[in-house]
C-alpha cells in the first residue's frame, strides 16, 4: 500500500544517510542545500504571494532537510546579504535583498 508516504520516507532515508566526504561519513549540513535553489524558492514564493516567504514555506519546499539545516542556510544567506529576513524562530518574512 504505502504510496506517496512510503516514497517520501524512502527519499528522506536517502538524504539522512551520512554523506561521504574526504574525512569520512557526515550528516547533512547547510552546504548540502543549494544556495541558488533556496534563493529561487524565496523568489518564487514572493512572486506567487506578492509578499514574503515564511520559514514554514521553505520547510515545505525542502522536506528532505531538517528544519535546523534550512534555518542555518537562511542565516548564512542573510549574513551574505542575498536575502532579508529573521531566523529567531518567528515566521521569518524572507524576501530577496534589493
């Protein structure tokens, strides 16, 4: 039976499997989440809605990554000046930096 739920779980198992690096296996990190993908998703949500993207929108967009990893990536993009928003735990209100 399973269907979609089982496929989602299988995909999650693939991502959570330790990544192989030169120093040995490691778990997923924010560097595994593509910068261009995150910025494109924020822009897409912003254009679709006509306002900001929330952290929940981005969790939904990247279900294979834990919330902490998504928030870490967003924090790095804010520090780099590529997006605006807040990672304190509120809704975030993420927008593309002008």
